[in-house]
């Protein structure tokens, strides 16, 4: 089945610790995205990547880092610099450009990060 | 500065009736709009979209209407079913720009049997 897999589903972070959230897609999508959702809030964009080895900051990139070494993978690291990391993190992917313009983003089932 | 606004945090309707979810936007450069449905502890699922060259798009029980002059769109669900109970997010994109989506805060729909 084609889709987006996020792991783990639940993650706990200690103070001062970096943690990495995994996102893998087998949809052959060019673009991948990381969002954060807080209670009662919409989804806010952290980082996105439209091509391997390239990524752009979203609206709330501070305290986060990403890499895009492979087309199918876009891991997100929540660093100790992120002072309020407790949230629901969602990864998405989409096709890009050409005849496939305006393709919707497809989402994984998320990772819930909490502070110990 | 919230560019996509869903002013109703919640909506409750009776099974079989129409559900109307509203969304307003402020950025006139937005020209592609999407609705997503989200259950708790799951990722959003794409529902329906509309390009700014249209004013209506229909898919089964779901219809999206776009009023560009008012910068307003709405999602109609007819007839509503209990399984439609979820949070609905409106999102917008600038077709000429990047692939970034801007999301509203969502409306929680409850369909009562």
C-alpha cells in the first residue's frame, strides 16, 4: 500500500535532549513537509523540501532541523533549543509541477511528542 | 496575522441534515483551496479542493463553493452522517508560489444520530 509512515506514534523527550521523528513515503512524491499542531490550532509549517538535498524553513522553524538525503525520507529533529516541543507532529508529501499541479498534500498519522 | 480563518470552532447538526462549514481568507494571491477532515490522533485526510477559476466543485455528498469577491469558501455536506463527525480544516495555496499550504484552525463537526 502506498502511503506515508511516521514513527514512533508516541515519543517522550527529556530536558536538553534532541529527538528525531521519522517520516517515510512510498508515493514517489517530490515534496515533503513537516507541520506542528497544537490544541485548538491549525497546522503550522515547520520545514518543507521540494527536492533531495534541499529544504526551506516554514513559519516556525526555530528549534527544529531536517535533512533530505533520500526522496522517500524526511526526518525531523526537535532540538533542545525548542522550548515548547509538546505537540502533535504531522508529515505530509505531494507531487509537484508540470501536469500534476495543484495536487493535494497527503498526511501521515502523526507523532505525539511529550516532555518528561 | 491569520490568512485563513475558520470562525466557528464547532458545529452540531442532526443526521440527514446539511452541514455548512465556512472559511474566509485575506490573501488575494490564494488561488487553490482545499478541505481536509481529521479524526483524533490521525493525520488529516484530503476531502475536496477547488481552483479559483471555478465557483463550485462537487464530489458525492461534498460540495465546495468559492466566492472570490468575498474571499469566502464553504463546504456543504448533504446528507450529514455520524461518521462525518471530525475536525475540518480549510487550507489555501498560492498557485504561483511555493507548494506551501496555509491552514485555518479547524471546525469540529458533530453529527448527532
